[in-house]
C-alpha cells in the first residue's frame, strides 16, 4: 500500500462519523489502523483530529469504510486523509 496520506473521494454515509472510500482502495493497505488519530483536509467543517474507531467494508473483501469515534455525520467530497503526528 501507499503507507501514508491518501487522497480521494470520500462519501459520508449519513451514519455518525462514517467515511467510505470511493477509489477502490483499502484503509489497511494504506497503513491506517483502528485507534489511530487522523486529520482530514478538504472537507468543509472537518478540521478536528479524529480517532478511527473501526475499519470495515461495504463487502467482506473490501475494507473501504472507517467509523470515527464520537463524531457527527461528515460531509462527502474530495479530501486528503493523513495520520496525525
């Protein structure tokens, strides 16, 4: 995987703090893990540091969805997701 920041189209599912990748990639392949802190760049109103609660998928073989801890629904759009240092 890319092991670092990823950019792509993220779709807000309407569920609190749920983001789904629409580029066909896996969060795990890009080095993201449950419990890590991340930053979102490019989504209006999403300027905080977020914690990954769970990583799952829209299908059993595609880990393309993350749920963030204690967050309200986020807007969809193109964003960069990076690990917070």
